[in-house]
C-alpha cells in the first residue's frame, strides 16, 4: 500500500466458495488492483452472486467503474467513483454526486479521502443506522483536541 503497510489475506479468492452469499462484499479500489479484480473469474462470480441475491455490494475508487459496471451491477442504480473522467464516463448516467452513494444494496465511494464515510455506510448496512451514528460519535470524541 502507499504507506508501506502490508495486508495478508486469510485465504486466496480462488479457494473461496464463489457461490456462497456473504453479509457484504466490498471491492477495494486503486489501479491496477481494480483491473486485476475485474479480470478474476472468482471475483466476478462472487460479486454477481451477491448482487443477484440483492445482498450488499460495496466498491470504492475505480472499482465501481472497472469491476461493477462491466458486470451489470450498476444497472438501474446510482453510484459514484473516483472522479477521473475515464471512470465517470464508464459509470455514465448512473453517476451521482456525493462522496458516498447508497442505492438499495449498493454502496459506492469516491476514493481514499472518503474512506471513513464509506466505512460508516458499510456499518449502517451491516448493523443499522444507530450503530453507524454511535461509531461516528466515538470517532469525533476520539479526535477532539482541546
């Protein structure tokens, strides 16, 4: 990652049961990562299965345009993505203003600068608005300096 942090996955995506349903599937952004995810048959199947079951699907940065749009996940939905023209063009008439756009089971976000808002939207999807508000308040208290 850009700050030298390494994240090690518990397992490889190819070892997952791609037909399972998940509480939420979140697709990270960035390039070329989004392109690599889009090219993965396992990721494609997981995302399609999740979306077809109308369970939460989330994507940030380039991934709404590069991963979700080609799979048809954005059809009939509003979404946002990284504000570069190429990505906005890919999203087309589905592009909506805002750092985070929630449309039914779909949650999309612009990029790294919106990650806390994105995370709170995911908490809302998984645990409800009260839990998301509580967490947001805790974050404000934790960052409040005299």
